């Protein structure tokens, strides 16, 4: 789930980082190979718990299984090209005062990974600060909400015993909110 939502959330930024490493436009790369590249790039750029070699290896193997040896070699070359760049390629930085409309739109659509048409509309209607805040909200990973399937289960006690902080949901009395990453630390019996 993390990989899928992460790739969807950061797709514009991911594609911007992949483009200079490819010897062809991303539109010319077959769908599965491009999906493998995007998942690996998300892992390389936004996840710190996956070593680079593991992300590359998984992407190469996935490409080999679905699209053959040539696709695997292409995925390996693109990802290794990205990793060899020093410093790693950067996304457009937040524009300062007096920036042009094009600079504002580039930052919002690429770095904040939102469709150009949408950020242009928001920028015209609400201004830069409000648009940036809304984009930031959209790309922030939400807390996870859980509730017990069996009414007698005391989830709060089980989570606290596992060292996991929980907060009661303001929207439903029997729902608890977990911080990002807490799910992987849950004991199996919870």
C-alpha cells in the first residue's frame, strides 16, 4: 500500500527525476517497465528503510519477469544512472518573492506533485501561499485509523503495551489513530 500510494502521490516528481536518466521519453517506455521504475524511484527518494541496492534489485527482477531481459537491463541502467549523479538530482526549489508565474507553477506541479492545470486554477483563485498549503496537505501521508472488529478487544491497551502511541479519533468514538509507520510494529495478536 505504501508503494502504491507513494507513487501516485509523487508521480510528477518521480517522472521529473527519471526523465534525465532515460535515453528516451518516458512516454516511449512500456507501462510495466515504467511502473517498475516509478516504484524503485519512490523507494530511492522517499523511503529511508529500503537500501538502494534492494530497490534496484527488486525493480530489475520485476522488469525481467514481466518484460524480459532488455527491460531489466534498461531499468538497471536508468536507476544506476540516477544513483551515480552527484549530488542527486533536485526538484525545483520553492520560489522566492517576485518569482514568475512559470516558476510558481513549476514548483507546485513538480515539487509538490500536482497536475499543472489544477495548480494553475488554484493559483489564480487562491494565491501561492494557499495553493502551496493545499498541495502540502494533499501529499502528506495521513495517520492510520483503526477500530476493533471484536467489541471486547481493548485496542488502546494492546497498542500501548507494544509501545505505540494512539490518539482517539475526533470523528468516531471507537476509532484510534496511529502514527505513520506504527502498523509495522504491531504485535500479531492485536
